């Protein structure tokens, strides 16, 4: 029910249908409310029931629909575009244009455009790989029809990959799949938490080879908006809206013939409550796309909460962002293992204030037994930041015979051998590679060869380039500035530090999760030997160091080997040489997570007000006298009885006698 007030007239008009007359469609052209129980054609896609079989369509003219916000003239209401209600705006992203209410009734974050662009790119390459086996060829606008050559960031050309791409293109599938058209043998996609439906609309308009897209949201207002956006973009033949509980919807579709090929989960906060249903509802070899925005929990601020949600204890360390990726992968593998399924990570990235993982789900009882040997505990030193991994299980093979046994440990003593401090225990985490480099190369090739397809193509190219350069068999990373801070010395240049590791015979790479991150297979002893050699040329005042500090203990030991800081040519990665966009700056003020959608509408400003209030809170401490100038919460809501005399707290001052 919507309540609208007529301008200049004391009359309240009650409308029982949420759609504007200019947007009214027949019951079959409007959005679909929920999944029915009867299966229909097309790989078990279920029928859906309309929201209201006998809707009351208002007979008033469009000009009589007045925005709740004050307007200057009635002529402004008559110039509304077709399909646009008062108080709504049109948001364009990619090839989609969605209707969005100005009130915060449905969640939308423009910052997540990179997330949606990357998902479209990954989904396209996944569909290309899967549908090629079904004799279907994808036709993407902007891509040349000739052979696709994989982008190689190494100086030596990867002739094997080029030859493979040529052979795949020479097979010549007989059926072409175009964007915006339904593919009979295509993929079935579910976006379980759609909000405005922007992501699903973009799938239907930009990703070829799709049979159907289901956009689900538990909010009735969001489901209604999805239906309107479906009609507004003309993708009703591909996209269907659903208003269901996401977990129940996925549980109902866990039959082998009813599973979805792709499931996308992008909740507001933690996806933990949806993971169990998701690993069951995705098809064999299907794609699971998951976003986590509860980084405060996964980055170590609340290790106990992280354990309750993901079955892993997070640690507040410099490598917390990559550890968050490995925590969600551990949780996925653990939940999939209950149903004799296992995961194969394709891509896992830490971006801005969230993480995004793309994994494939397979079934295999024998492979599931390897799960324990893929997980590891993390021993993190609280003094110097050195870390060690302890595998949960052990797998040994002798020909065709495979033996599983418990792991032996721990890998550290009661105290850190470098600084004498204690260790924190975190995890378990996923200790295997988090990227499929061959798949990432295909996505990178498609994006770099068609840069006009996405608005964030440059950033995608820079991000994926760093991913392909990472050491895939080395979990976690160090940061050069934290190593220098531990011993209170100047920070060595990045290229010199990388060169010292290369001269010592170890491998090294950067990390996409941290600008100053260093991934290396060198043990902590070698790293601290390099830092001791650097300190000799950049000495610190040791008389000011406390005898119990980590710096004093580390510098009291002579280096076991001399480090060479001569810069090597291979110390500078190709992505850095080409000046790719790897870590972009914040584009605007107060940029980041947005406020949660409010059920009754209205702009929620509490989150932004809190963000402004907490800026530099450690540098500029608020005194008691300044608190008197800050209004209370009731004052902001207009219910404070103190008026202009309002202050931060109205509690009576307690006097001591």
C-alpha cells in the first residue's frame, strides 16, 4: 500500500497497486512472485505465480501521482519519463538501466561496479568453457571472431597456451549464443540476493549463453522493483523475479536435475547462513560466486565471531586480507565435504572493503578425503610477525595406493626463535592455491582484448595481472614496512628487498591484496637475515631499544649470510613495469560500504554520520567541553525536549561529597 498526498488539496489518495499506470502490464507481463511447485520445461525450471491475479489498477492520470517531496511546479510531474515514478531515478551501469527509488528501501551501492564487471567477465569465460563441450559458441560484442591469444605477462611467449586456444577455436561449434537471447542449452543462473536486480539485468544483457536468470529477494518491495526493471530493460524472456527466502529456494532446487549452473551470493554482510544451501543447489562443476563484506570479523577484530560463522579463528595481522580469502574457502570446502563435494577455486580477490571468490563445485568421495591435507593452522608471532603453517592432515601416495594420516607438529616452540615472544593460533584456513592461473589468463585476455566492454576494464586488467604473477603455492605474505617497523629502521626500497630474496635463491612476488605485500618461499630466518644486513647500512640507535623488545632480540643476533641488495632485472614484475592500475585511490569522500536498506524507506544517514564523527578520532580526541556542543540522538530525530540547550548527554552530574 502506498500513501500519496495530493498537492494543495487536503485529500489522501490510497493506492492498492504499487506500479505507475504508465508501467502497468498484464498479470503475465509483470514480475513473478515466487517459485511454484510444478516443474516446467527447461532443466527443471519451476513455474512462478503472479503477485496479484486481480490487481486494482488506479484510474488517475500520471500527473496526479505526486512525489512526497515538495516540488515547485506541477509541470515537473508531467515530464517524468515513461515507467518512472515520482521520487525515482534511472541508474545506468554497463548496458543496464534500472529504476531506483530515492528512498533507501532497496539496497544499491555504486562502488560495487567493479564487482559486477568482474563477475560478468568471469561468468562469460566460464560459460565459454562449459558450453564449448555442448557444441555452443559464445558471440560477445566487441570481440574479434578470429583466434584468441592468451595475454602473457612473462617475457617468454607461452606457445602452449596459444596453440591450445587455436585448437579450441578450430573445433567450430555449430550453435552461436548471442547476448540478450535465450540459449536452449545454456546456463541457469540464480542471484539469490538481488535487491534492485541490477546484477541479474546485466547478466541478461551482457553475458551470452544463458538459458534463464532467476533474481530473488526476500523483500516484497525489492521483488516488485526487479519486475519493473525486467520490463524496463526488455529481458522478460530471460529474467524472472522471485520473492522467496534465499536458503529455502536453494534447498528446494538441490535435486540433480534442478540445480543451478551458477549461483551468485552478494549479501549485506556475511554470507555464512547461505553457504550450506548454496553448495547443494549448484550443479556438478557449477560456479559459485560469493561476496563477503564483514571484513571487520574476517580481518581479526572478532576472532570468536569469525569462528562461529566460518569455523575459523581470524588473526589481526598484516596478511589479514588474504587470510580472509582463505577462511571463506575453508568454510566452503568444509560445508561441501558434508555432502561428498569439494571446491576448486578459480579466482579469489580482496578488493577495497570486501572479498570476492569464484569456485567450482564437484562431487567425489575419494577427492573429499584430501580435504584435511588442504587446511592449515597459522602460528603468528605477536612480536615480529613471523608466521608458520601447520597442515591439518597428511597425504602420502605410493603408486596407486594413497595413505592418510594425522599431521605432526607443532612447527614452532613455546617462544618465537627470532624475538622470544609468544605465538597466536589462527585458522584453520585453505592452504592450497586460491587461483586457477590458466582460467584467470583467459579472463584477462578477454578483458584486455575488449576494453570497451566494461567501465572498470583497466582496473580488472591490473588486478588480474597481479593475480597471475602471484606465487600460487605460497600462502600469506609479509609487508616491507612492518618488517622495518619491528626493528625500527628505515624501510628498504621494494625492488632492493625483492632482489635480495632473489639473490638468496628464493622465489618472490607481490600480492594483489596489499600494496606493500611480499609473497616468498623464504623462511622467516632468511627474511630477518636480510633485514639485519639492511640495518647495518642503515643503523638504528640500539641504546634506545629495550632489552625485552623484539628489535633488541633480533638485532642482537648476527646474520647467518650476507644479503645482496643489487637490483635485478626480474625483481620488477611486468604489471609494475607497464604501470597498470593495480591499487586505485578512493574516488570520493566517505567512499565504501553503504547503509543497509530500511524496510519503511527513508534515507539512513546514521552510518555516514558515524563515519564523519570517527574521522581522526585517535588524533583529535574530543574533550568533555566539546561534548556539550554535540547534539544527542533525540535532537537529530526532532524529539529532544531540551531544544537549543541540547548536549551530548542529559544525565545529571553526580557530585561527590
